[in-house]
C-alpha cells in the first residue's frame, strides 16, 4: 500500500468517526442495552418484592394442602393410609368422614378432598372432591407416592419404593455421522447461539452502514466534481483502497463497540434473571469467526457499493440500485426458523456458500453447532475468492468511470469494461 492510500484511509476514517450520526448510531446499542438491563432489573426486583419470603431472603416454597378420608382397610382390618403425609410439596391431612372433609374444603383449609372407598384394593377407585371451578388437588406424582408409600412401605426398601414410583428415566446418547458419540457441549449451546445471532445482526447492520457511507461519499464527490481534484494527485486504485480501508476501520470500530455491549448485556442478564440457558463469554473461536465474516463481508459489500457509486450518476440512483445488494444480505432472516431447526440442512449449507448471505448464515450455523470450523473455513474461502474478484472488477470500473458524468454507461459497456479492463 502506498502512502497516498493510507492518507486517504486516515482521512475517510476521521471524517466518518467525526460524523454525529455515526457516533449516535455507535452509542445506540450500548445505551439500549443499559436501559434494557435497568428495566429488567427493576421489573425483577418489583416482582421479587411481591413474592412471599421463605426466610433468609428466599421465596417460600408453595405448599398444597389436601385432605383424605380413608374407608379402606387391609387384610388386618386396619386403615391403609396412615403415614407418608408429605409428598412433593403436597401435605395430606386425614379426616374422619366426608362431612368433616367437605367442611374443611368449604372453609378453604384444603384445596381438595380424596375419598378412598372400602373396595379400594379391589377397584383402585378414588373419589376427588373439590370446589366448583377450583381445579385444585394433588399432582399425579404426589398422589402416587402417597398411595404406594402406604401400600408397600413394609414390604420393600426405600430404593425399591422409589423405583415403583419412578420406574426409569431415559438418558439419550446422540451419535455423529461417523458413529462416535456426540460429547456434551458439541451440539446446541444457547449462550453461543445468542451471541452469534446477535453478532450476526449487528455485523450486517455495521457492514451495510460502512458500505453505505462509501457509496454516499463517492456519489457526492462525483456530483460536486471533487473527483477531478482528487484524481489530479491520486490513482483510481489508491482512492478505492483508501476508502475501503478507512471506512472498514470505522465499521470495525463500530462493530467492536457493539460486540462489547452485546457481551456485557448477555453476561449481566444472566446474573439478573434466571434463564433457561447458561450465558457465558463467547469463545475465542466464535469471536474469530465473527471478525473474519465482518472483514470479508465488508470487503465484498464495500466493493459492490463502490462499483455502484462509480457507474451511477447521482446518489439517488445509486441508492435505488443498492437495494438489490441489501436484500440478499438480510435474506437469511426470512429463513431463520429453518436455519435454527436444521442448521446442517441443504438450505443452510447453500446459504453458507453464497457470498452475500454467507456472513449472517455462517454465524447462525456456527452458533447452533450446525457448522464446524472446517465448514466455516470453506465458507470464508468462497467469500474471500468472490471478494478478491469483486475488488479486481471494481478497480477496472474505477479506472474507466470515475470521471464520467451526466449519463450512466450502458450495461453492455460496463460488461465489456469488466471483461477487458
């Protein structure tokens, strides 16, 4: 790189970072994240204050109280249900008859009343009595433990009783395509996915913003005839690479601020509220993948936007055509549900190798565990090849059309220029 290229890069970086709009946009994500954390914290504190305390600052465990009337009898003529009154947060209270139990139910001392008839051992029938539209009662597990505990406690050990209540639990072992067991953590990681998805969205916004500044600057310089002055002391390639480097550095700074804010938000959120997934700092691999996709994604988008700025006659025309570049970049969002559910499917793989959709798709797949480092490297390789081709072709357009004013060159002329240089 020549000294003039670096001079252009420093100028573009300083001008872009000095824009009030750029600074507000860069600060928007950290400010919104901070406000969201404050709001979540206040809501959680208010909700926590409304819950009854169970001592030592912890919420009291909810206890369901039910009653039962035991008309059944074993072979010795004694009642069957005399113990095991506390089961899984449910307290079983005995009553002498249905009248006493119904009175307690009406007085809201209990949520439901269970009546065990005389022929319970023969039929297994139990009558549940509850208030109209109340829906109260013991859960199936609690009732099962209560009944089994009283029926077989003397015949079996405590461990056998546990197996009667819960005969088995199933643990699943997943095999990879090679037949090897998938180790825990090799599959879906909620924390990594949240960061990868958030970083992917911020990456697309940052890339399109930086590329948009490049398009805007080129269009303004052509409209105001500043380009003639610049090219009196610069080569077209020096101007192009300088703008790409300067605006890329500004976009990278913006992305770094947003990424730091995203990581801080996710870590703080995990401390404020209980989440179904464990949130931790993203791995070095994830940060590296995000950085690589940003650099190559910006280089590709920037060169395409620069090409549009060169071959169009004004900023309005350039922006209208740029829509066809923006839409493919955000199109993976249209298939987000499919990408998350089938990150190793045909559609996800295909979008990983299409240059314009690769940055967002690649980060989503990597975050869900649907793509390993090998596939990511291949995706980045394809993206790098197309980026290099884009830089070469855009350099040809810079040499040919930077000083063309008034009328946009025809499509055939542009294609001949791209082919022959």
